[in-house]
């Protein structure tokens, strides 16, 4: 008898953004812990909130809604490339490619015309964006800086936290200072 992988339909959260956002940070699809908690980057070993807390000088232990409020006041938006997909667990490598549906970036960018940079939290977010979003939006995306950053996922621990933090800070800060 062959073993069958069971997959689950995963659906992304709504974006978190104010109309004056300058920077958009995109993940691929929230992991199981994030989906369960209904919070971006909810896994306790994910480096996202420690990196943001260091960058914007706040406690990573603040309540979730306060962390989101601090990010949006800094003109940072959060979202995911994928609107939905099938996946067995939290790993990006388990996403069933044929099930991918991308979020509507035309609509997002129309409502957030100040976006100057989009940063991708890891390789899967970057690859999915290039495959499912960018080809349909070349003109719209032309003036926007696009950059892949090291994944904050605990599954990608080959890069030290201090190194991830340095790369993230150096990439994002210039777009928030202008």
C-alpha cells in the first residue's frame, strides 16, 4: 500500500497596511502556527518579530496588535504572495505548485501608491512572486525595488540571527528614511 500525502487548503491573511505604506514585506504563506493563531509570524522561533523589534526599537513581546500598529506607523506593510495553496504542513517545500493562487497585487498597489520597495521573506516568496505575480504586473512594478531577504523561518537557521538582522536592516532602512 502506498502512503498518500494529505494536504490542507491554506488561505493567507488580509494584508496589514495603511495607505501611506512605503515598504511591503511578503512571505509565501503563513505556517501552521501562524494560521492557528491568526497572526503573521507567530512561531516563537521565527526571527521576524525580533528583527522588526530591533529595527524599530520596540519589545518583540508586545501584544500582536501593538506590534502591527508600530509597523504600520513606520510605513511597513505585511502580506503574502499566495492567497491560497495546498500544503501538508508549514514547510514551503510542501506547497503543491498546481494549487497556488496569488494575491491581487494590482489592487494592493493601486491602494498603496507610495510603495517604493517590496522585500521577500525567503526564497519561496521571491520565486512565487516572480512566477505568479511579476509577469502580469511588469509595468506596475517597474519603479518598485524588489529584493529577496534571508528567510526568518526557524527552518532556515543556517544564517546566524545577527547576520539576518544586519541584512534586513541594511535593506529596509534606506526606503523608510526617504
